[in-house]
C-alpha cells in the first residue's frame, strides 16, 4: 500500500492545490492512503523530513517534492512505482 503525506502550513499558496491533487490520485488509486499534516501544529514532522517550504509531498516516507505542486502525470508515475 502506498502512503502520501501532504505537509502544509497556514498561508501556503500551493497547499490547497497539492491536497486536491493527492485526493484526486486517491480516486484513481483506492489503495492510496492520503494524510494531510499541518506542520505548524506538528513541527516534529517538518524536522523529520527537513522541510524548508510548503507544500511538502512525501511518498512512502520519502520527501519527493518541496515548495510546489508536481504535474499530475509526474505524481501519478511516481505513485505507480511504489
């Protein structure tokens, strides 16, 4: 099972788009587990992944994207590899 975490923070311009994309992928891949984490409320998560800007997109505990939103096809292909 693949897990994706969207690491967000208040005021992040790209975070809503990242969350929307993650839940769109879940519609296509029902086994995908999506978790949204506000790192302002859980700073230990930002430290764990060494997140410097949001959004952070973590796939199976590996930080894959930082500070922006990947293209839909790029995320889909990354998720298919897991």
